[in-house]
C-alpha cells in the first residue's frame, strides 16, 4: 500500500543566502502509513515544526519531495491548497488564531473555505464540537470569553471540522493543566478511532507520547535520529539522553528497581506496564 | 516571505563602523543626508559616493543586502524619473510627437535616482550596523538638550526602542497566524481588492489581540522590575567617544567642506 504521506530527501533552509541562513531540516526520509498514530519528539529547534509544516504544503522544501497518497503535493498551487483540507494542521497555541464573533463561526471557517453547503457545514461544526466536548451553550459566545482549555478545544475543533484524513497537532497540550491534557488526548484518540484518520502529534512530554502513540520519531539537529515503537525507542535510554531528551519517569523507576535486583523487563514505559510487571512478580512469590 | 523584510534589521559584527559610537553614526548620517541635497553636480556625488563606498567596505555588509532595501521603492523611483525626463523644460535632446526629452530632464532624473539610492543605502547602513538599543540610546543622548523645554525625551526613545523590538516579534507572529489560517484554507492571495481586504480579517484580529496582550504583559513585567522612568536611571554601557569617533567626525567635516565648495563654485 502506498503510504498516506511520504517525505523523500526533504531539506529546508531558512533565509537562504543571508547571514541568518539556518537549516531547518536536512535530508529527511519518512513514510507515514494510513491510520497510524505517530508521535514526534525532539529538542527545541530540532526541526519538528518545520517538518510538520511540509506535510500539508505550507512550507515548500528547498530540496526533496513530499507525497500525499503517492502524489507530489507541490506539483501545482491547486494541489498544495487541496492537500491543506485533507491534512489538517493544528499549530502550537492554536487559540491565538481564533478571530470570529462566535465560537460557531470560528469552527465553521475551515469548512466554509472548502465551499461546502450550509447544511453540511452545520453538521460538521456540531460534530467537531462534540468531538472536543464543547457544550452547546458556548457555541454562540465570543471565543475570547472562553477559558484557556475551552479556547484550545475550540481551535482544535476548527481543524477537525474540515474532517481531515490526516490530523497533525503541534504540542496540543502545551500549557494546559493535567486534566485538560488528558481530555485533549482522549478527544484526539476518539477522532482517530471514529474516523479512521491518521494522527501525527508533536510533544515534549515523554509520558504523553509513551502512552498514546504506536510509533515515534525522534528528531535531532534537523534529521530523524530514531524511528520505531515507543518500546524500541525508550529501550535506548543512553542515546535519548545524549540528545538532551529523557525517557518517561516510569522507565527510570523500572531501571532503578532492576538495579536493586528485581527481574523487570527492560522496556517498561507506562505506569500500567510497570504495574503488571510488579503484580506478576508478587504473584511469583517475591515480596516488593 | 515576511521574514525576509530587512527594515530596521541589525546584522551583528565587529567592524569599525559597527564599533562607532551610535551618536557619531547618527550625526554623520544626518550630515550625509543634508550633503546629498547640497550636492548638485556629478563630481559632488562622486565625492559623497566615495565616502559611502568606503563606509560600506569597512562595515563588511554585503552590497546585495543594502540594495535589497531599494526594491520596495523601485516603482516610485521609475515613475518620478520618467516624469522628470519628460516634463522638465529646457534644451530638447529629441522630441517624440509633442513631448520632448530635455537635457535638463535627464540630468534631474539622474540626480533624483542617485539621491534616493544613496539616501536609502546610507540609512540602511546605519540600521544594519547599529543595534536598535544602541540607536535609541544614541538618539536619547543627542536629544537630551530638548528636555530643557519639557520634551519627554526618555519616554519617546523608550517607546521607540520598544516599537523596534516588537517589529521582528510581530513579523514572526504574523507569519505564524497566516500559516495557521492557511492551514484552515484561508486564501490571502486571490480575489479583488475588497475580497482581499476581507480575507485579512482572520489575520488582523488575532494580531491586534496578541499585540494588546503583549503590551499589557510587557508593562506588567517592567513595573514588577520597578521601572519608573528616566529620573535616577543609570546605564550599564555608558556612551564614550573614542579616537575612531573623532576620526569619523573629521572625515565628515572634510567631506562637507569639499561638497559645499563644489556647490558654491558650481562644479
């Protein structure tokens, strides 16, 4: 099967030819399969944001090709614009892009640009609002009256309402309280399951990535340093730490327990896994 | 894209020009601009051009970067030059139907282009080699005498330095919001003037809101660090004239003398 998105030797250099020349990403090859939940982690300035903006044609690569379902998305202006509706991108702090008089109108902005019928737009707006658990009562309020968490969800709904086949989110939980984070992650999971969509999520939180995604990519200095399941990636603790990142805290606890002599699996990366390991040990008769 | 705008941009460096006192640079640029309009012969522009070329060479700034600043005014430049060529009375060089191209017109157009190009490159050299902070510091020092007549010099320059500081931040912000709205299918490029103006709303509203928010945050941060205006404020970097500053003044004075002599004797 052709991957839904493919990057082929993509490089991007900012401000080429000035003293501020800066390589965003270099020679990135990446295949993203239909229905995948992909996590992207990396240090600040590692090129994550640059890379994801290539996926829907917002940034054109200075070298290399980007394919959506096997077609070059930068082939013409029309294809690039078309892809934006199929690959929805939620930027970091998306609440800063809210602008309409009401939440309803703001969510409808994307679908309206797709030139859909009014009935279709209405359906999509309400469905998107349900996905992110925005109550009916806020739909006619000004987006600027909402709380921080609600603003964030309204902004995400604005992208979900376009019903993209691929949903990309750049740190969707940054700056939210733990409960707000969990809610957003649940909303995204639900969207993926119900729509069969592909989801790509950039995050700084190893815990979040560890318990949500099926595959993760680690960016370092503008290229992909690691690519695999969280199990594979977090097993390489030393390498990850050398890139200025860290493994989930649970993995650290597991490691300490192992150092104390408990036979625990090397690649524990969620609390649930550790709990299973420990209860299994207790069942085996060892006191801990 | 937007980030390519070089208005008021500063390229750090350590050349003689970079290291000149900002007050010196401001005075020299001011004199230079006056001299641009004193000059009225090709010989005088060669003299002034030599000074500019020497400064550019000493600064290490690429000529390409300086010429980039001319791009936005190129249309106005061509338009005024054409008007000058055709509508200046004088000795005709040749005549097309009823419009004649005059010798005086050609000369006026050439002067005009030289003046504007040199004006832009000269002032750009100042902003490219002087950090906004140094620039406003220099301005404040030069305008200090105006405080005697109750001009709020410190407040004005503080506002200016904040404004300058916000330019790159706002450009970045604009870029970001634009990308975000484009990701939702916003179209900023096609359509007629009214459609284009309407299409700007999703960009302008968030931009205004975030500017107000930033201003408020900055005011709060300044107050929480006990900012209270000019009185009793000290500086970490005091402005002191060095030998190179006196040399620059001397060079400028000599150039000015030559230019005025040329103008008076009509070369």
